[in-house]
C-alpha cells in the first residue's frame, strides 16, 4: 500500500493525465547559449526533475515578446524560431521520463528592464515613472492586440516544440497581474476600472491561447492569491480574480506576493524564517470558490504535510521548486515511503542568489545541481582506495558519503562525540531547524553506509601513520578569530559559538562585533530571546557572504525585531559597560552587558598540514583551507573525492 495515496493519485487536466500530484514549479535554469537557447546542461537540469518522479516539469522565464517584455537576460525567447530544435530536445528529455513538459509564458510589462536597456519601449496597463526614474507607457489598443497575439503564438510554438502544457504567468506583479490589480490598473477604458474590465486582457490572452493550442491541451495560470503588501491587492481581490478565471484554464496555480516588492520577497520565496507549506492558506481560500483544480506553491517539502493538503482538499496539486533541487528524487522516495532518505532543503535561498550573482543555480546541500551532465557521465573509479577523512563536519561528512558511494574503504574520524561540526551549536535555534534536519539526514546516511566512524578520535600524525591510508582528506574546520582589542578577555565577552551554547550567560543588552552572517543570525536569535541587540560592523554595510536574497530575509527580521546597527564603526575597547568604538573619527559608545565577537574564522591549517605527509593523496577541504559556506564545503568535498581512484 502507498503511504501517501492522495499524493500519488493521477490527475486529469484537459485531456492529459498526470502521474501524481507533485509538479516541478517554474524555475529558471539559465543554462542557455549565447542566443538564449537551451543547451545540454539546461536540458539535463530539467530532465533530472522528471527522472525523480515529478508529474510535470515547467521551464521558467520563457518570454513571449523579447522586444518589449524582457525582464532580464538570459531568458528563453519563444518568438525566436531558432529555439525549435533545442526546445524539442528539452521537451523530449522531460517527456521520455514520464513527466509532462511545460513552459512558463512570461511578459514583464512595466518591469521589462532588459527591453529598456536595449532601447525598446516598456509599457503596462498605465503609464508612469518607476522608483528609479524610468518612464513606462500605457499600452494602446494596438499594443494590447499585438501582445495577446504574442501569447497565443508563444503557446502554439511551445506545443509545436513538443511541450504538453503551458503555464501562463499571471502573478508576482508581471504584466497580466498589472492588468488584474486594482492597485496597478487605473485605466478608464474597457481594459481597466471594474474587475470585469481589468480581467478583460488576461481573459483575452487565455482565449487566444486556447484557440492556438486547441481543445484539451492543458493551460495553467499562475496568480498571486494576495500580493501581501499595501501596494498590491489582498486575498479578497485574489479570490475575485480566481473566480473570473474559473473555467477558462485547466489549473489555477496560486502563489503569493510581488516580485518587485522587496518587503514581500520572502513571502513569494519563503525563507528560513518561514514554516513548511506556509502559503497554503491562499490556495485553500481560493479553492473554496472555484471549480477548476487548484495548485499551491511555497515551501512544500514534507510528504506527510503534502498528503494532508491533498486529502483535505485544500489544493489539488503541489508545486515544488527548491525542494526538488535539494533532492530531485523526493517524489520517488515519497512514493516508496522513504521519508528519512529525503535530503532536506535548507531554504537558504543560496540557489536563487547564486543564479542572480553568478548565472548558475547550485544547491547548498546537493552537489549534483548545476552539474547534472557531469555526474551522469562520471565513470566509476578504476582503483578503490582507503580514505581517511579527518573531521566530521559539513565537508567531512559529505566527503565520507561520496567516497563510500564510489566504493572506497572509508574511515571517518571526529574529535568530538558527534558528527556535525561547528553547526551543531545552532541546533536549538528555531529558524535553523532545517540545518539540524540536514545534519541529522547526513548522519543517517553515514550510519547506513559502509563507513568506519570513529568519534572522540582526533586525527594525529601518529594515528594517520598507523592507519596508513591511500588518501587523507583534511576537513578539520576553523576556529573563531579573536580580535586584538583591549578588554577582549573580559568575563563579559564571548565568541559566537559559545554564545549559542550558553545563552544563560548573556545579559539583557548585547553588542555583537561583526556584521557577517554569523553575527547577524546570532543577533536575530538573541533578539528573539528578548535581548536588546546592537551589531557593530567595521564595513559601512552588512556582509551577506554573497547570499543577496537571504539578506532580504535577514533585513526583514532586523527591522521586525528592532535590532540596532552601528555600521562603519571600529571597535576600540571593551569594558564592563559595553564597547567603545570610533566612527568617522568620532567616538561611539554601545552599552552592553555582554559583548560577542563574530568577526570571522581562522582555518586550522597547521593541524591539516601536519597530516600532509602520511598518505600518497592529500586534500584540504572546507574551512581548514579557506573558510567556506555550506554550499562551497559540500561541493569541494564531493569534487575532491570524485578525483580519487581515477585512471590516469
């Protein structure tokens, strides 16, 4: 018997039967060539989700009008006839795995920044000037008619290129939602004003698409159930919009928020501070008012909860994005009832942030993502070796698991009494629940693997010599940097790791030296415990460590909790009453009962180097080389091990 029978009940949309209720929601892989056409890496990225059991896989950010509707580059241009072959290759890769391939039909409207950059006209339902002083124009009747036809041609093109469904993006503040919203559409003609008039354009788009693709071809529309901001529409209006769409599409995909409103970014893209399935309320409310099947999206990852959502008829379909990056096989594992084997998503937003900053999606906990082709065609090691992993933190655990998977004999030594490394100090932090789940998952996988785990066992040169391994992987980590400030050894001063473990020692007023991720997240945790917290940072800005989107979530919490910032401030001295600092040549005093330093990590390089001579192959990974984040440590560990035993 299936453990989750409702999740795995097929659903018919139009004339197409989908094999279960879990869809891979639109996500932009951005692995496109110089002409914005999918390349082999892009195809492998999406096919991986279909291989993992998703019933549908949607290609995000496919623009219907690359002249006037382009938000950014790269995006797939559905008005480019040169996409015919690569899109057919992409759709075939998905469908041959038993999933339905879909494309997201996108037009940015007034947010078409890339179109503006190229010198093209940017328009929406109304004209105006944006916050950056850029002018946009009201769509004329001809513009509206041309755009309706652009959507229809794009849908017909998708079908011709082998896709089995189209997903019309009508949410998150893009063009269709600009017309739908009473806050954005103030036209006085037939295309604005009343709800019926505001819905005229999106309904005309859907009608044109239906004529273009024919009866029975599934059409999905994504909307924001609420834009969750005073600048946008609320749930009541979202319900009214959904009622107008009822019967015109085969699936109403209910998201929330507004892409161009920073204050609600983490509503649309739930963060570490959000509970699982946090946006289900919007889909559940809308489902009460429509006959069309409803999909829900937003922090869905737990099959137990997802089964309850479908069984209780809060929604008909579950859409997942980041959960299928952390574990593309989530659906297959859920079908087999293997809950404990599902790799948890940290909800850290590093995937999306890396896409924006570096043009490539990687996953913090899954080194496969962004390297699907590389992994698919990796040959097994020609020579099996004995691998000694020194250190049982993030990097060490991943190195041990990859080595065991590749058939090597693995010895994992950890000097403490448990695996997990420095991150174990955060396991009682409510918003770090996902980190604890991940550490527990890795420990379970290690327990299942043929790995000789030796706790309370530091790797010394003597031990390394006695074990005589073929390979040593040093994953010893780092220790907090102690700043050379007068008063740093005072009884009222702690490092961040000690602060996490001994919160009872922390007074009511706290000064944290260091505005990096460690300092910021510690400040948030202590503020949640009722402490009055100030962050002192030498730089004139907080340091997000490259995760620009996680910073949006942190900024929201800093504001909500009233955490004070003293940026561009150098700590001069610590005394019983707090910290004396200097900013722009002027003295600054921050009163504090407890001072905590979180200014960085010092690699245990000497300890690692001491092991260098005791194996023919030697690797340093993670923080004991150069301090890394979880994503970098995981990727480095996995890559190092995959070099072991190669035939040279």
